[in-house]
C-alpha cells in the first residue's frame, strides 16, 4: 500500500511539473509578446533561465526594475492564475521615467497584466518591495551593474533589503553582464560589466548562499572590451551604424546567471 501511495504521489508530482513546464512555454510563445521582444529570446534564453532558477506558477515572485517589461510579458501570464507577480521599480509617478514606462506596459494589455502588483524599489534610498518573508523568488535581469555606483555599502544594503522580503530558502536569481577576471572593474562599473566573483561575494555578504551557476546566457564572442561599454552591442548599438555588422555578429553580451538562496 505504501508503495502504491508513493507511486501515486510521484506521478502527481511529475504531472504537475509537466503542466508548469507547458505553462512556461505557453507564456513565452504567447501572442501578447511583442515581435521585437520575441526576437531577443535567442540571446536571453527565458525558458532555460527561468527553469534554472526553479520558477513555479504558484510562486510569489518579485521582478526588480522591470521598466519596459521584457520579462514581465512572460512572468505575468505564467503567474496570473496560481501565483503573484510584483513589479518592483520606480514609483509610478509622472516625473518618474521608468515608473511611467512600466505603467504604460501594464495598461497596454489588462487581460495579461491586470494582476501585476507594482511596488517601489529605488536604490539606494527607497525599498518598499514587499512584506518581510512573503516572497518565494526575486529576479533581477541586467540591473545590478546600475547599482554598483552607489558604493559597496549601499549595494550590500540593497541585497539585505531583498533578503528581507524572501521566505527562508527563497531564491534570488541574478543575470548581468560579465567582466572577464583579467580585466579591471572600476568603482562604478562604467562599462556595464561586473566580475562574477565580486557579485557572488557581495550577494553572499548579505546573507545569501550561492546555489548554482548556469552558462545559458554566456557569449564567448563578447570580449567585454568595447568603445562604449556593453551598450556598444545590441540591442542598444550605441555606435549606431558604425561597425554595426561586427557588433551584430557578436550578439548581446556575455552574461552570468547566478542562483542564490536565503539562509
């Protein structure tokens, strides 16, 4: 009898995992996503990235600094029925550029984005992300390099505030532009690239433990040595038509993909 019960539980678990997997694929393939955003899947690998972080449709998830909502287009429908998505960024006010951009995204398709909960995340001063110990997962995509200029103490405070809202064992997923260890990282990460080992050290100093690394967003063609930093590469192409074919051939940046858990 015990074997039958265990077999049934295993079958139920596998079925649930398969359904969650199908739901994620459906969200990524959804017609609500813009063609321009879908075109970047080849560089951003949303299915592989979110699967690596261990996302499930019944989770409460915070997306930090969502702005234009590239990942929001995937997370919102995926979490809409069984989970919860919190978009934590600039306050939604007329004088806040990124907050205004995010509101426009949410208003553009209420059928998809109506349950997304905005909250305020404005490092280094304002953290109104979520209630303490209420979140299963926090995700940040290509934002960390923007916080480096606030200084190490402020950055550590940022990660402590993230740590605070996560449940014990909750996951922090980080994707950012990776600077080769042989190159110097300046105090403000002005190139947009940061050292992976330094990021791990900073996050772990706030009470997290590294749970895994993935090379799914790696790009060996990217040397991280560009005239205008990471913004030289697509999608920004800061040099416009100058050497456009060269930079398009490189593609988007080499990125670290790191999974941390709250201790």
